[in-house]
C-alpha cells in the first residue's frame, strides 16, 4: 500500500479492536482509509480511535449489540443491522466513486468473474488499460 491507495474498512466485529489495529497498519503506509463504524454503541466500546485513523469515517448507525429485536425465549436480541448498514454504506461510497469517475471522463475498469461467459476475454482486454492507468 502507498499514499496512492484507498482502503475501505468496515467495523463488523463485536469488538472493534481488530479493525482498529488494521486501520493503524493501513494508516502507517500512507494509504487513505474510508471507514464504516458505529459511533455510538450500546456496549459503550469506543470507536473514536478507529474514526480518527480514517480520512472519511462514516457512522453506520448500527450500535446495537447482536440485534434490534427482543424475542421471548432468546437470551440476546436478534436481527443485527450492522452488516446490512455496512453494505448500504459501502455501495453508496462505491456508487459515488463510479459516478465521480464517470463525470470526470475516466470511468473505472471492473474485473469480471472468469466464471461467466466472456469474463476471461473481457479481463484480458481491459488489463492493458488498467495497467496503463494504474486503476
């Protein structure tokens, strides 16, 4: 990684320490970080350090622990929202990136699965373009 790279990190674990450690390592390389995290958590575990390591920190509004619905017979709440909200935030960022690149006249290249018809041929055709631009 270098200062030319952007890394997206989504805090998706019950204990955000692992993601914070990853953010520290990425930050040390000079790469930019876009991070998704819960700014307010039910368990009050702080996420401020993670957010401070990010160039863009997005509050996923999912501070629930284990879920949002109380169901009789279950010890903990069910229906977690964390993964869902991280996915929404991720695709919103990717959509904005693609739109910005399109508007700038420099659309990003996408890798296609080699498991779909024409995927391998498509990837072979765009690889020189990708290599020339570096993205």
